[in-house]
């Protein structure tokens, strides 16, 4: 029984999950919309929203706090160009929004294995 066990395993070990999360979050921030399975969308939604909140709060922070926030984001994303896009383009769009930066829309089952497919996208403002 899986009582009180948090998180998604997705049939992968820890290193594969970390790589999958990093890749998918980078793709979502780069393209602002990706098509994936429902489980993977829920898997990346939390970290994406936390990173956007971090970037949004750093807009009004001191210069030292801005550097610290960028370093935290770089540790999660692993790409300097994605950190720049997150802080310079994406975060200012959500400056007056207190959460709920992503939307998950159901698309129906995938033909090969009937996995629930969804479209996860950043909300336009």
C-alpha cells in the first residue's frame, strides 16, 4: 500500500527522474507549451511554478538576493540561457499574479498505449 507516499516515480530511478524533470521544465520554459502524459505534467508543474515564483519575487529584491535567486534557478535548470529567459521574459509577465502560472488541458488517450495525454502551457497575461 502506498499510504502517505508523496511524489511520482514514473518507473525510473532517481537520476533518470532528475534528468527527466530538468529536461521537461527546460522545454516548457523554452516553448511555453508542451504535449506530454498527465503524470509527467503533474510531475513538472510544481517545480515550474516554484521557479517562476522565485524569479517573480526577485524582481523587487536586493542585488545580492537577485544573484542568489539566479544561482538557485541555474542549479535546477542547468542552462544559462533558460535562466536568463526565466528572469527577463517570463517572470515580468506574472508580476501581479500570485500563483497558477500553468494550465493543464486534457487531449485524450494516446493511440499506442492509451496513456492520458495533456497539453501543459504557461498562462498568457
